[in-house]
C-alpha cells in the first residue's frame, strides 16, 4: 500500500515528541492525527469515523498509560486488528520484552531512530 494511503494515529503527550513522530510520518506523505492523551485518542479511534493503519502510543500518558490504551484498542472490534507501536523515553530491555508480550507490534525507545521506525511501520502495513 502506498504511503499516501496510510493514516496513523500518534498518541503522545509531549509536544516535542508529537512533532518528531508526525514529522517523520508526514515527510513520507503519511497522514497523521495527533492525540495528546488517551481521551483524545479514544475520540479519534472510536468516535471520529476515521480509519487508521497503525497507532503509535507513548507508554507514559497523563490520563491512562499506553498499556491500558492498548487493551482498549485490542478489545474493540473496530480497532482490534490495528498494529500498535510503543514508544517510550523510559527504555529498558525488560520493558521492550514486556511491551511485545503485551501485544505491541513494535517498540521504540526515544529518541526514535527514524529509519528503523519507518521500516518497522512498512513491515506492519
């Protein structure tokens, strides 16, 4: 599927993080929506009528953590198929392992390696 047909929801509370991830995606002509917290993300995912190809989730959100949001996405019939990518500034190898075991399709520590990030998304689509 060509990048221009993709739409990715980025869920990141840090404005700098929002800019980094959305700029990487937009540079590749990938449409993005950005949510600053889980409540906004739920609106995009469950109420907006938008269709997404993937979701990028910061594990440390202010209202719910990324783990809780992953559970909601996985449990909802309209979003259960979505690849979810974890990003975090609090990286450890154990956290990476836990994220993948929990159901995240991919995991990236901040600062994000843009080349690896894009390759990973391409392999998911």
